[in-house]
């Protein structure tokens, strides 16, 4: 607009602008319109099949780097609910000798994660697996235990979802949002599976919603894990809970 503002817009450009603007007026997230969102300085392809990566989730990466400072070790990493792959693939970039598995119940999400793995050059270190942690036996195909298990699980309580901003409530995948009646269903499943999935001395690191850290710590402690001091995001909210096996 600054350089060419006095020129007439080509017909195709004007048509495209009107179409894209209409999508944004309908409150579709910009990341879906553009098809991409930056996370940890890296480009991630996104679609309505996956949550839009958020700066809050970068707190998970910060926590892991603090807990596991050796960037040269061949860590074994598991990401539960891998979505776009923003957590797992970022960690594989930070730990170039590591290998990772990403689990997701959505085939469409796994396709997005695979594309991102290829673009980021880590597809040879990542195995993406279809699976649903709500079903019995979901841990058996993963080949654990792991040095690190990370997750940004669904944590919005079911009654609150329709009242969220339209960009979230109407466009982001409900499967990745709905944490059950109190928002803690996924954490209960993760707590039960944690001792089996994490090696002795390893870590389970999860993103949580505002006000959930205390309850999630309690679930992990009851499962025999040792919770650590939560990490706060840039807004000062306790955003990440980690526990040691």
C-alpha cells in the first residue's frame, strides 16, 4: 500500500482480497487464512485440523530446555496430541540427536505434522502414530518408556467452549479443546499412564489452563510422580506443569 498505493489493484488481487477479508470478518483465525503460523521462530503449516500454535506453548519448550540441558544426547521424546507438531518438531530441532514419536487421534492432524516435519528437516527423527488416549491399550504401540513426554492436551471445560472467542469456539478442532466437564479429563489419563511411559529420572511436561496447575500437580503426585515448580508464561500465568518419574 505504501509503495503502490496510487496504482489500480489488478482484478484478481481485488477479488482475492475481498474473499480473504470476508473470512476474517467471519472471525476465522488469521493462521488458517494464511495457512501458517510461526512458533519458536519456525514456520508451521496449520489447518482447521490442528490448534493454532500459541506463544503460551513456547513455555513448554523453555521448561524442557531447562530440565534437559544436554543438547547432544539421543533423548527419546513422546508428544501426546501432536497436532501441528509444534512441540515435538521444535524439540527435535533443539535436540538433533533425539528421536520422537507423536500421537494424535486425527489423521488430518498427522498429515499436517508430517508436512511440517519434512519442511523442518526432522522427518527422519519423528514417527507419527494414530492413536486415541481415551481408548484402552493406547500406550502399547508406542515402544516406551521415554526420557520425556510432552503434551498440550485439551483443557477447556466443556460448558465453557461455546463462550470462547469465535476464532477458537467456531474454528479450532473441538477434539483438541474439550477437556471434559472440569477440563481435567486428559490430565487424569496422562497421570495414570505417566509412570509407565517415563523412564526413571525422566520427565512429564504438560501445558495447563489458567488456574489448573495445582489440580494437575495433585493428579501427578497421586500417580507417584514428583511435581516440580510450575513455569509461568509471559503473562505470569502458571502455564506448564512438569513432574519427574
